[in-house]
C-alpha cells in the first residue's frame, strides 16, 4: 500500500533553516508528484508547492518563494522540503501528500516545525 | 476576500443529512470541475473524500457526495454517524493557476 513517512519534529530559532523528509513506499516513486501542505496551529491548510518526483520540476507558493526548495532523491524514494530564514509564522505541521488525480490522495503523518527564540 | 468561503460550523444529529457549501471567488470553482473535499480529524492528516466535484476515492463511503452549481460547490453527508464529526475543507485550483487553495474549514458537530 502507498505509505508516506515523514521525519520527526523540529525546533528552530528564527532565521535558521529546516529540511524535512518524506519517504515514500508502495508505488513507483518517480511517477507521481509530491505536494507539500502546511497547517499552522489551529488554522487551515496552506499549499506550499509541488515537485514532480520524476523530472524534479517544481512550483512554489508565492508566499514562500525564495525561501523554499523542494527536491527528491529517486534512489531512496524520498522527497525533501527545505525552508530557510524561518520566522515565527512558519510554525506549523508540514504534510507531504502524493498526487491522486490532481489532489492529495495519500498523506504523510505530518512534521511539526516550531520556530521560537 | 478569500478564494474559497465555507461556513465555520454546522451541526446535526446522527442519521440526519447535512450539506456544507464552498463558494469560490476569483474564478475558482465556477469555470472548472477542480473541486475536492478533505476530512480532517484532530491531530490527523487530511483525508481526501471527494475529488473533481463529485468523485469518491476508493474506500470512501457512498454517504459522502459532492456537487457544484455556478461558483458554489457542496459536500453532502447523509446518514450522519458520530465518526463523521470532523473538520471539512474544500479545495480548488484552475487551469491557469494550479496552486491549490483551501477554504477555511467547516467544523461538523454530530450532536
């Protein structure tokens, strides 16, 4: 079955960087896009961007453009999200999800990133 | 103005049916059948329950159905069960902007 397993919680200081991972299994990794979505505490969902696991082509949300890099490693079936110059409003649970007919059909368990001085 | 607007909350009793609306602005919903609904229980990842307006992923109960009229999409849950109590998010995109947008979420309380 399709499974996405994300890395553990992170605590970072403002201005630092964080790199999250999302290890996929149960399907042909390079055949599907991985999308990253985040959710601030008590808030709604926010699309951050997407990466084609096969080609590496990316598309980022304007709000994080310039601070975010999404990559994949097809040798380990792992997707990565790096976010730089962290701010307090980057505190959120970050989810990876696999494309399913254009939507998030399979989700990781989420990674909590806390940005605090 | 938000791209997608949902009611903040809705409540009903077990066995009843409810409908949650999602109204699109800036061209979302009206021009395309790119609408999805997610269910999210506390502390859990969202779960796709409807995609492309009215399609159910494999394994999703037929009690969940979706529709669209003009710039408003709707999620209907029939025969409410206690486990349906959750937050429901609508989502949409367009052909010119493939970035997903989400509604603010609707908390469903099953009384």
